[in-house]
């Protein structure tokens, strides 16, 4: 396994950031999702060895979280969300320095820096100062410095931030290629659910310091609930109140489409009966293919 965590707890004073996280992540690309304050950043810092858990244990690439943190960091490429550049350095020098800090000899690090900058599309701009780079170029440079030492595991924190649609698609294709053709394990932390759905085979959803869902995206879509989309004429609140009392979750989007998430063993005919009791016309009724957005909303949106 690339990552194996058992009962990880961590607190900032009286604030419990992680409450018994247990995970097993192997090959391919995995998405790490959760609302702000869920504990994603704390979990990444623990796996990188920047924080020591209060309780629990684990391994990353076979190295112990508590006792072999230096070895873990040598095998991981980390693309942070925030800027990580040194003012006054050109891109190739900066990337080579990151390689040296990861343990590479200087000449090898410089050679590799040129290669990865071409790989991410910055070959023609590699001698420019990083200060002059656009936001999109800086994202590519962060990916290059994460790859320079040929890591076995990549942590990518919001990799498509600040990119235009074309640049975003190009970065996603690169990440997908890295995770498959190059046989590097990839863990992507992103709030853009479409990015996770496009390139990840499995997802880990964290909410309030706990694992809310984990598994293959296709499998999780089918777990615990079904989704129906309705168009109605009448007062939605009347229907909402009755269906939520029966254990459903009811939402309405900007297009006035009503989404009804039904619990296990729920008979969808109860939706029509509830509508009839409340003098509501159901003008459209479709069983929907659930998306990752639907899954995320289901597992973190309500208590």
C-alpha cells in the first residue's frame, strides 16, 4: 500500500482536527475531498511528516509516520496550494534546487529540471524569473518542482487553481498520464469536484475530522441512496417537509429542478403520494445518474 493509516488523531489545543482517521490507498489517482475545516490540510501535513499525530500510527510508502519522516519526504513530491517560490530565481534554477533538497546530486538535479520543465510546458520559459510568471505558469512550475526528483507518490493541493479552461485541461491530462503511464501514485486535494471525477479512480471524503466516505467513485455512487430529479408545479416547501420527515433530502437548483435523495428501501412511489397529498403536480420525474457532487453533498451536507 502507498498509504496505510490507523486511527489517526490530532488536535490544535482544544480543537480536534482529526478524529480517528483510518485509510488504505494504493496505486492510481485518489481524490481527497472535504469542506473547509474538515481536516484535509492537517492530514496532508501528518503524511508529509510536518506534524506528529497525537494518537494512531501509519506508514507512507512503507516508512513509519513517526520515526521515518525524512525518508517519507524524499519519496514524495508535494505541490502546495500556496506559492513556494524564491524571489529572484529563474525557473530552472529553482526547480534544480528543489531536486537538490530532495537528495539529488547538483548536475543530475539541473539535468532533470530541464526535462520536467519541458514536460509541463515551460521549456521555452525556463530561464525567466519566477517573479514574471503568470498564475497559470506558476501552477505548472509547482508541478515541475514536485516531479523533479522522480517521486513515487505525489501530493497535489489544488493543482488547477488560477488556470484558464485550456490550461486546466492540459494539467489534468498531465496528472492523468503521471498516474498511469509513469506509475506514480497521486493524491489530489481539490475543491473542484469535476477535476477529481475526471482523473481519479477513488475518492476519500473527510468531514469534521472523520472519514465520511471512501472507495471507488463508481461504487460510492450506488451506496445508500438513489437520486430522482423532478419538475413540479406547486409549493416545494410542503413537499420538502413531508419527504424530509421520511428520511429524504430535497434540494432545488438554479434551473428549478428538484433533487430528491432517497434512503435505502425507500419506495419512490411515496414521492408521488406526498405530492398528491399536498396538491402538487409532478411534471417531470427522472431517476438520475449521481455525480461526485451529489455524493459529496450527501455525505457532508447534512447531519
